C-alpha cells in the first residue's frame, strides 16, 4: 500500500504544476487535469449539492450521475475531480467529479466520569502525518484491526472542565478515544474519520490543539497542531478503500 503511495505522489507532482499554470490561463483546464484526493464537505442546496473543498473552495459538480449517490448535508468526503472552469457563478470552480468517498463524520463529545468507560482507551495504529486539521475538521486516517462482529467506536472527546479544555498554554486539549470492545480479528484495513471542530470556542487567540491518544506504537502520546498552519493529510490516501471498515 505504501509503495503505491509513492507512485501516486510522483504522478501528482507531475500533474499539480499543470493545474497551477491553468489557474492563470484564461483558456481553462484540460480534461486530463485531475487533483489528488482532497477533503471536502457536502453542502445540500434544494435538490442539488456542491462540495466545500478544504483546499479549492466551493465546487459545483457538473456530473450528477454518481452511481446513486445520496448527498447528506455536512457529510465529509474524500474526492478526486477534474477542474473545468474557474469562478463559475457563485462557485470557485465547476468540476467533474472522478471519485467521491464518504468518510465517517462525527462531533466532539464531552468526557465525564460517567461515560469514560463507554469511550474506552484502546490503542490505535496511526501512521505519522495521518492526522491533520483543515476546513474546520480534524481528519484522521488509521489502520483498523477489524472486529468479527461489533463495530469499534472512535471518538474525539473534550474534558468536562473548561479549565482543562482551554488551558493557560493557549491550546485546546482533546483526547482521541478508541473502544475495540475486545473484538479483534488481526485483519487490518484502512479507516478514516473526520471530526467537526465548530463546537469548540476557537478564537484568533487560540494557538492550536493538543491531542492525547493511545498509540499502538508509542503508547500514550500528545500531539500538537498549530491552527495558523493547517495541515492537509491526504498525501497518503490514494486508492484508499473505506468500504471494509467497521466503525462508529
């Protein structure tokens, strides 16, 4: 899987200069131009929908035949598209969607002594760089040790006490919690989840987020994310198949 990542990135590096040059060219884009996988949020408007892409802005899809896809407002997706026209009406781009994969989308939940055990704190396998913050969401890609029956639960939680949440260091303190319910098969597949951070009181004075998690490799760790330098973590998600993950 990782070998394919490097091959895909080599292709992307060859393609991206073309896309960049097209931004300044009134002739528009070529049908051969395509993006790497990118995070976006689905926005439903009437009987139609558009994508609010973390990197490219508001995208109007020109192709509506997406294999019976049913858009849900606020749903996070990973998408690959062919940009067609820049500044298309009220949208930043009109695009032809080449791939659209839904990602488990969740809210930040409050951690209390009463629900602590429900969230669990089992170790999770996350490659370095596979957590990022963009578009107002924390996006996480990981390797799931599949269950035989019960879906695992992955949660982003905040302390009940605001003094612990908004500490004096200027960072918001959160925890990633995982509950495997003691149901593991040893079979690994990729999983992904995107957490809406809009419920947090993020201000211009907030430096970033400090995230605690129980790592399969490094045990208990704390990661720091600077909100002034949002990180896109999609460089390793080409050919990502989320259809087999069992997660809630």
